[in-house]
C-alpha cells in the first residue's frame, strides 16, 4: 500500500522533480576545471539546502586542499546527511557525486550543456543529467515523496555525496576509512546509482567495475620551444620521442603491448561464459552509442568481455603539443603524454605501475635520445567485484520487477568508481550498483541526457528498493 502511494506521488510530481534537476544542471560543477571550483562548492550547498529542507541532519566535511599542478586548490566538501536514525531499522548508505565532466557548446552540443532542455522524445538533455545529478536527486525525490505523504521511510538513509569523483575522488578514501566506525558505523549495505543500463530498454543491477591507473609521460629537452626551420634535424625532439614511446603501448586492435599485463588477468570460467548469452545488448546498441560501426570485436560476448573483464589501454592526449587550427612551425620543448589502463581481476595496481614504468623506461632508452623522460602514475584505483546473489541484490531485483515488470540483467561495467571498493573494504558491507540511466545517455560525451521516464521510473525504483531492502536479512 505504502509503495503504491509512493509510486503514485512520483508520477504526479514528476514535473517538480524535473525542475529540481533543471536547477542542479544549471550549476556547472566541473571538478576538473579550477575556474569552475566555486561552482562545485555551490552545487554542494544546493544539495545541503535540499536535504536540510527535507529534515535531514546534514554536515559537510572539508577535505583540505588539492595540488593542482603546483597550485593549491580547495577541495569541495563531502556532504554527509542522515535521514532517520531508528535503531530498529536498517541503515542504507547512498553514495553519489555532484561534480560533472567538462562541457562546452563548441564541443558539438546542440544545446547549452548547462541548461536542461527536454526534447520531443522526452529526453532531459544537459551535463550531469545522467552522471550523476539525476540519480542523486532521485534519492532526494524519494525522501521528499515520503515526507509529503506522511509515510515513514522503511530504512534510515545515510548520504555520502562528493564533488571530486570525476577527478579521482581525492581525499575521500581517507575519510571513508576514518569514519568507518563513526559516521558509517551502523551502515548495513551500500547502494550507488552512478552507472547505466547496458542497452536502452532493460534495467540491470551491476556487480563489477574496472579499476583505472592513469599515467603521465613527460619528455623534455630544449630550454624553450624552438623554430623547426632553425633547429629541426639538429636536436632530439621531445614530441618525436614521446610518439615513439606511446606508439609502443597499445596496438590498433586494442592489444596492450606492456609485457606481463595479461598474466594477471583472471581466466574465464564456463560458468562466466554462460552469463553473456541472455543479456539485453546487441551490436546495434553498441553502434548507436558509438555513433559509428568501428567495433574491434565481432560479437556481443567479446565486446562485453573486453569492456568488463579484460584490461584496456587508452591514449588521451598530449599536454604542451600544438593543437590549434592552422600551421605553426614550432618544436615543443616539453610534452606530457596521458594514457590510462583499465584494470580487472586479479590485476594489482602497484604491480601494474611497475610493469608500465619498467617497459616505458626500456622503450625510451632504446631510442638513444638525449632528452629526459619521466613516467608517473597520477592515480590508481582498483577493480571491484561483488556477489550478485547477496540479499541486497535480491531486494533490488524485486524492486525492479515491481517498477519495470521485468527481471533485471546482471551486468558489470568497464568504467570506474574509485570509492566502491573502499566502501566494501572499509565497511565490510555489500555494495550494489543500481543504475538509473540508459546505455546511450552519453555520459562524458556531448548531448548527455537522461530520459524523463528513466528519471521518474528510476526515482520509483530507488524508493521501492528501500522498501524491499528493509525486509531482507543483510
Ligand atoms: N559514472 C562514471 C562511472 C562509470 C563509467 C560507470 C562508465 C559505468 C560506466 C563515473 O562518473 C566516472 O566517469 N568515473 C571515472 C573515474 C576516474 C576519474 C577515476 C572514470 O571511469 O573514468
Ligand atoms: Zn558518475
């Protein structure tokens, strides 16, 4: 009865919920851009105010400063909010992030990325709509619905909302370990809504993420940028060295060339092989999400295996290189190549870093260049794998059936959420990923969107899940 009343409320108040998302998207809380740091703080305040207005007891935790290429920058606060503290009820920890990826109209957005626009397909377009403002507000909508209906929440909720997820969650790990026996003491299970359905029609529960290790490869030589007409052919050029080394990292078919990387990858079992057959995912879904048919692997199973359970190495960019339109005959004096490796069970990030450093050093030495090269790992986050048979997942599956009338797929993800493993390890509790958006939402890309139906049904899902999880043995 309570659940029906709640779902009905969500339907009737959907426009209010969309307005809440509109306000959140309007705050360009880009954590990776120092110019937007005040906006990240504003977004934190927005959430504090929303939560306080609903009666939550809210505190913010200062994480100190970040070293942004030598410049100290204030880290945005972690918002810790408690709704209910009835010892007779279970306590569910909800994690989400209020920062977003950068977005510029010039990148190819059809609308202003920080103005929420609903198109004729009822898609809510705007940066952060799916990653991760929509889901964070989904939980807040649930609290509001219960409050306004005079319905008791079936569990206590503890929020942990951070503003640095897109930039590696700096400082949060320490806080989680420090607060394990304090703020997080009574937590019975953890739920995170910060990923996506596999395709566009069927909901899923997610029990695995890849880790990510990010590397900076710096090559420098001349004291300043030089004229290529005067010095070209007479000195070792940093960019040529960098290209030579970076071209040895990964093949065009995706194979990682760093020796030893695949030795640590867990073997596929027959049991695992069988899990790919029934998933709601096709090559068409992949093509639609990519916007082209440039897939390396020919079938769904190998695509998903290479997304979920094999490592990948991506080249991201070169700092210091000439990248403007037009011609410029410069020899850059110092260039920094950026690449990352997504890691999987049973790879060890420390061992991975050692393999990468040794290999890159060897490859650079082979060049016989007089330039200097330094390879650094700027952050590493381990992979995460949970048991999808845990009662927390059973509750989420039941909630999915109530809202969507279908059993969810069980999926893993290729992306990373650094703190997922920290919660599992520090609190020794089950962690569930319960996504709200679809596989084609375009997180981190242009025209990011969240379908109105995913936002509204997703809000219902989060609420019904809380009712279901209150009934299982955790
Ligand atoms: N929401 C994503 C995580 C994600 C990505 C889940 C793809 C499922 C599929 C999150 O906001 C994110 O992008 N994380 C970063 C973490 C990194 C900066 C340490 C990522 O995966 O690149
Ligand atoms: Zn996210």
